């Protein structure tokens, strides 16, 4: 019987990973102990936490755990460590290009304001990339639960760092709060500067939420987007315009978007021609990293090596990686596919 090719050797891009959520669990524990910070059981002995965010209370609990985790990153050296370890974990998974998402306002008070925070993250990203041999770029993300004027401020900030490590502008947090159209101006500022528009949508709300990201925010990619599978016409639109969905299977189950891994409509989206970039979202809270998502594509959704290679190609095509990097990774995927099993 032929053995499948090793997925950790398949070059790929990771386009849906949040800054705090990328932290290693062991690092969270260590930093909390060093600083005398108490962690709830859900982040310590009962890790990974049992989550369900399909109701207000569940989402509040998820956000609370995320905020507690964020609190351990109190000094610049913690930011450097987080990004170095994240880049090393990416390299181990065969990820060769990472676009990590951060909302600088979550750290601004700690690190001297929005600009200083973003510059700290960018410097740490550049150093981590050099150490791990992985391209690391930054997506600045606004928060749907805050005022759209805050998003405008972040879009202007992100625009100043085009060509200096920032490649995209996102919109995260609970999509049930804050309609996409309220953030249209912020995304216009970002797009005009040459940034990719990568808002979250179609996770906790249905296909209409994905359509609003496309229509109101001119999305290049949609964070999650899995609920698009409920609307054939919308899938055809995404396929026709090659708008990528950043699908995060373990996150979808962790937050109750799907009951079981098998219920995540990865195969349906793929067969409809919707470009897909597999992502891990928040490994710190969901317990698994990028490589596991590719293993699930093979084990649960029945993707063969050629299809898994196509997923990797789609992730690279949907990324902001420089053309030379894309071409090199494409060649390496071809090599992987013809290598002995």
C-alpha cells in the first residue's frame, strides 16, 4: 500500500492566525507564573477549553479567555518571543509564508500607543522571519464591537506601513455586532493604500454576512466564510471572483459553528471552485495548529495528495507574498507532488 506524502513537507501559506491566539500554551503558563498572574482552569489544567460561541454568553467567555491570555504579554520581550516561537511552529508545519493578524489597540496602553505597538510587532515579525526562515507579514485588524471611527484610525495607521510589513486590513470579533457597511470607509482607506481587505464573515452568521463583506467592504478574502456553502449562487460568485475563504475547521467546531469536524463544508466549497486557505485561527484556545488542518483535509474530507497540493497552492495565490516567493513555493509544491510517497 502506498504511503501518503508527508504534509509537513508541503509548502503552504497561513493566512488566518491571530496574534495572541498563536501563543504556545507552555509559553502562556510560563509567562503567567513569572508575573504571578492567576489563570482560570480552562487555560491551565482543563486546556484546551470547552467553548461554544453561538450564543452571547459563549462568545463572552471566549473573549474573556482571550483577554486573559493577552494580559501575560506585558513587555516588549514577550512580543519578540511570541513571534519567534510562532514562526518556528509555522516552519515545523511546512508553512513558508504567514500573515498574522493583530489589533494594536489591544496593546497600545502597554507599549506606548498605536504606532509604537505596531512598530514593535513589525520589528518582532522581521526578526522572527529571519530566525525561522518563514516570511512573516502583518494584517492590522479593527474590532467590530468598537466604533467605526476607531477602524478608520487603524486603517490610516496600516496604510502608513504598506511596503514595511503590513499587507492587509481585517475586521474581527463577533460579526453579530456591527454591520459590515459601518466599516466601509475604513476599508476604502485600506484598499486605496494597496492593502488586501480580509474581514471576518460567515462564521456566526449565515451567507448574507459573507455577501456583505464582498459587497460593502470589497473583500479580497473572507475570514472563515464557511456559511457561504449554504448558498449556491454565493459560492459561484466567490469562485468567479476568486475570493478566498480562510477556513479554520478546528475553530469552527470549537466555537460551535459546526457540531463535528465532518460538518465543516470544506469539500463543498472546494468542489464549487471557491479558493480556500486553511487556517488555525487561535491554536492557544482551539488546541491545534496549521498542520492539523491539512491532516483533517486528508483524514476527514478525503482529499488526496493532488487536492491537498491544490489547497496549498490556493493559500499561496490568495496571500500577499511577493511574486518571486509565490513562484518558488509553486515550484516546490510541484516537486512535493512528484516526490516518492
